[in-house]
C-alpha cells in the first residue's frame, strides 16, 4: 500500500489512478483481486482492471473461473466500482464475458496482426467494436 500511495502522489493532478488486479494473482505474487477492488472503491476513478499476468497460460477465463469473476463483479457493483476486463481476449472470450456487463473490454492481441506485439489492424478493431456494440444493443434495459 505504501508503494501504491507513493505512485498515486507522483501522478499528475488530472490523472486518475486505476488499480489492476491479476486474475492469476498467485502466479504474479500480487494481492488478490478483492484487495485491489477495495482500493478501487476509495479512488476517484472507481474502476478496477482485471487482467492476466502470465499471458502464456491462456486468457482471462483460464486464469479465473467464470463463477469467481461473477462474484468479483457483483461485489464491485455493491461498492459502485466499474470493472474492465482484459487478458488475451479473443472474440469468443469477449462474447462469453459480455453478459457479465463489464464497463470496458481491453484487447491487444485480438486487435493486432500477428498477435499482441504485431501491428494494430483497423479491420480487427472494427470487428471487435461491432461485436461489443451488437451485444450491448441486444442487452435488456
């Protein structure tokens, strides 16, 4: 917490800090997502990014069970914290995650030609945007 506080103090005044929780937090030797969520609840951004640490081990849905993710998201809603989901997400994983209604979906590899270190390809970005927008338009309410 001391390091986190020091980082926040060093940010420009207009920057909003957003904690990141690793779904595979034990492999990352990092705090559990619930700890990062508690921190996010006390920050102006009220946003938590849930990502994966070990990209070689699979995507977010491999690193954390859907049930655990749903519990975290439900708890976040109780705390009025929005959730952003990332972690080697492809179109199939995004489709599976959209019903959980995250505030944001983060992609890198799915938007790039030749994987996460490749060049961003606009047609991939547009396809992913259509996927997300289409699911949100079908959502009730």
